[in-house]
C-alpha cells in the first residue's frame, strides 16, 4: 500500500474551541469559544456544528461542508446508541467513510481519546506544528502581523511619552501629582491597543528589581534612574495574529554600569539580527549571543537562589500563537524563508537592573526584514 493510500484511510479529528486552539482556527477560519468538531476525511474538510452555530459556520468558515450535530446525533440514536456524545457522533461519520485510523493533535482531550480507542480506532498523535505550512507565513499573514505591530508601537510610544512627562521625586516617578505606577502605564497601553482593535494580555511594564524577573508583569510605583522593561504582545481582534516587542528605558540618570549593560544587549541583539536568514541555525545564533555576553563579563548562573545573567531563549516564532515554531534557542530550529521570529536577548542582575530588547523579523533568502519600526531609545531624559 502506498503512503498516499494509507493517508486516505486516515482522518484528521479536532474536538476543541478555535478561540484557544490556533491550529483549529487556521484550518477552519471559524472562531468559536466552545468546542466543536472538525474533520478531514479523504480530502474533504468538514465542520460538525450545533444548531446554534450552523448558519454562522456556513457563512464564515472556509471548510467544504458543514454538518448538523443534531442530525448526526439522531442517526446515532436510530442505530442503537441511546445517549450519543461527541465521540459517538464522530464515530458515525468515520464509520460511514470506512475510517479506522485517526490523526489527532498532541493536546487532544484524553477522555475522548480513550473512547475512540475503545471503539477500535488507532490514534496517531502529532505534535506542533500540526500544520507545517503555518510556520511559513504568506504575504497576507505578514501584513496582519505588521498591522498589529504598528498598533503596538503606537501604544508603547504613548507610554514612553507619559514617562517623559513624569517628574522625579525621591527616586520615584510621579505623574499628575501622584506616583506613576506600572498599572497606570499598562492601562494606557492596553486601552490604546483596544482603540486599534487589538487585545493585550499580560503586558509587562516592570522596573528596577521587578524587571530582573523576565515574566514579572510589574506592579506599584515605577523607579527613576533604573531600567524599566516594556514587553507588549497583543493579538489583533480582527484576524487573530499577534505582534511582539520589548523595549527597555530609563527616566532619569542611569548608572554607568546600567548604560554598559544596555549597550551590551543592544549590540548583541543587532548582531544577532544580521545572522538571521534562510538556512541559519537558531541554536548557533543563540550560542553566539551567549558567548558574546560571557566575553563581556556577564556571567549566567544561580546566585543567592536566583538566576541572573542570560537564562532564556533568543527568539520564537510569532503568528496565530504568541509562541510558536521556530525557535532561536539552545535547542534551536533551522530558519526558513517566510518565518516570522523575534530576536530578544536580555541580561538580568538584581541590584543592577535588567535589559531586554526585542524586534520581530521576517526571514528572507539572504537575510531578514525587520518588521519593527520603534526606536531603541534607552534614556528618556
């Protein structure tokens, strides 16, 4: 039996909510908050939808056929299944097509998987990227990502302007007579993004010691004279694509040591961007940054029970998920023309401060095109 023949006898099955499953949304272009069934059977793409969603699925999805869940449920009952659930409904359709093998995503619900196996199906889990073509972005996908990026830059510019207008009072930033907090700046960013039809979650505005924890979102009054990390990664509400950008700034007068830290990260980031091209190894790019930091005297390791130095990856793919393949990291991936990846090295030292700088780039045959237009200004005055 040929490989194509085997594939024709294997169906793809998703049972998930496309609002949270990017692979399902990619396959159907249909957004729904509740789980539904998507099948690929012998080249045909099928949605099995509740009566509530039938009309919307027919008009908005990109599949070949939309089937009524209740209609198949009724058929199952006539065939002796007293209380058919989702698995039994799918079973009716697969049995009619003569399918006994199922290709499923690696995050397929365990309970459903056990039921399918009890019905005699052979399951073939596939890890991400489930759809390999998702990794290479089309021109339209790049335009969607760039649009989200422009909104991100506009929001971060507004936030930086707020910091410029802030006064300095006892090593804290004040704005309109009260301490300027991370929460207030994040609210400004998130509202600005909403006005551009983008939705942000977990926006990071973290200063001083908080910035030394890379995923600390930041809280309370913002410090003067110390680094403040902005990491903003909204999703377009219109097309579901993400953008991602980090900037590090100081309002006040940074120490010479902090200036050197920033310059070291900036130089490493800009050099790494020059290494991004079709066929480049993400692992090698990451190792180059690590070596550069070590040579500059910035060691990485556990000090007093806390990691310091450079202890995260250099970059990741961006698209319908904020973190997707490929990777620029210690494990790494082979970069390919059409990938959209971040380049975001950082250094973190409690007591001194932290710096992270992140751009998104589109991998091209001979290099890359930077999709980020925001200036890399460290001192805001």
